[in-house]
């Protein structure tokens, strides 16, 4: 079945640095990828929607200059957390679908900003 | 926009009992309702989904029912096992529109004791 690979699974960075998270669809072409953030014991909150070859659409309250999303190919989307701060520490999860498939999720990236 | 409510937030059952989790949605245009199981430190895994042209769907011990009129859908797990213990999320979206994201409920922590 459809598989979404997310890397890295865990990352620790210092405050002020930037971190890039990759999301790949392994056996299908993902016309759309979604990025979610999940705080401990909470639900998944949609951050942004990225369509291949176009700019991402960000949800209200999500800073597009802080969370840079690139979806340059049908199998890869990246999320870059720029100038990370401790409050950005969270579980970031990508998901991908093509026009026919249900949404499949990566295994998430645990970001800790010290 | 869509709003999904999920109840209960926690559910404890004995092994072998049934578990039922209920969700309501607000957007009458939503036509796709998946359920995800999330284990600690991992991304959500799709366990079953239902589209609005179907009232019920079953897959072994798991079933989902949908009442479009009332905008309710429910997950039923029979003969629960300890390995069913996890957080379960319902979600809603409009499938067929590739750019439409899933909106999640707040999750239900299911604990199955042996």
C-alpha cells in the first residue's frame, strides 16, 4: 500500500537554528501534501497544504516565513523550521495523497529546541 | 470550516468487550470519514474509512457507521485486545478535492486491560 516516509524521526537543535524535515511518498505521486503539528496529548493541527509546483497554503496563525514549505516534486515535500525556538518543540507529521488514495501519514518528526 | 467533535476522550474496557467512539461533524459537504490509530511516538495509521454514499463498513473486528442526516459517525471495535490500546482519531474531509485536508477530532485514548 501507499507509504509515506518522513525524515528525520527525531532532531534536537539549538535555539535560533533552522531544521529541515523531509517527507517522501514512496510508491505514488503525491499531488498534495499536508503538514500537521501535534503537541503532547493533543490532536493533529493542520499547518499548511502544499500542492506540487505551487506555493503552500498556510492555516490561520501559522507563520509562513517561519515554517517554509517546498513541494518541488511529486514525491518530496520539505518543511523548514527557521530560527527555531523552544515553543516550536513539537511532533511534526506530514501526510500525502494522490487524487485517488486516502491520506497516508509519515511516522512524524519529534523536534526538540533547546 | 469543518469542525469535528469526538467523544469520549478516554475509554477503558476489559479485554473482549466492545468499544465505541463517536464523532460529529459540522460541514454537510464533507463526504469522507477516516479513522486513524496512533501509537506513542508514531504517525497515525489508517484503520478504516467510509464515504458518504455508504452507511456502514466492516473490516474484521472494526466497523464504522455513518448517519449523514445527523452528521454522526462512529467506530466500533469488537472483541478488544490489549494491542488495540492506542489513541484513535476520527476525521472528516471532502474527498475528490485534492487540496482539502483532513480535520481531526481531539482523539480518544483507548485502554484495553487483560
